[in-house]
């Protein structure tokens, strides 16, 4: 599966990317919402996993733009501040990962979106 991982924290990008690659996914990294939008416009991805709080373009802003474009991309939001996501924003994304999370949480979220995976995380 082709996954675009968008987070402004290098350590989060690195750890989550390693988790996803260990599950045999093709992972492209992005450092903020604007960069992610440009990559989505230039490439095809199955899933976007994005942090919410980022410079230039937040995760919610990125998702709103994608939904206005009628982009069918499945979207998983990563946040350490789930309580700050109001009820009107939650229907914009398809899955939610609350920091801190484990590889099995990512796998479960992907399965809930209908993606099957042969590998199991450690």
C-alpha cells in the first residue's frame, strides 16, 4: 500500500515510517500540510496519515482542501490533542490515532479502513 505520512516532527516521521515499512508498506514522507498537498497532487496514494498541528497548513486544513477537491484518499489523523478536535471536524477523516500509539494501533486503523495486511507488528 502507498502511504503518505505527514508530520512536522522528524522523530515521529522516522518511527511511524519504520513501523509502516516493517508492515511492507511503501511510505513517502512529508514535513507539513503544504508539502503533503503538493505530493498528493503529483502522486497517487492509498492512505494519508497526517498530524494535525503543523506549520504552513494544519492537518485539518489539508483534509478540508482534499475533501473540497473530492479526493477519495483515505485519511488517518494523528493527534496528541483529540479533545481539541471538535465534532464537526471528525467526519473529515476516516481514522484517528491518539499519541502515543503502537504499531498494532496503526494496523488496526488500517484494517478498519478495509486494508488487509499479512504482517503483524511486534
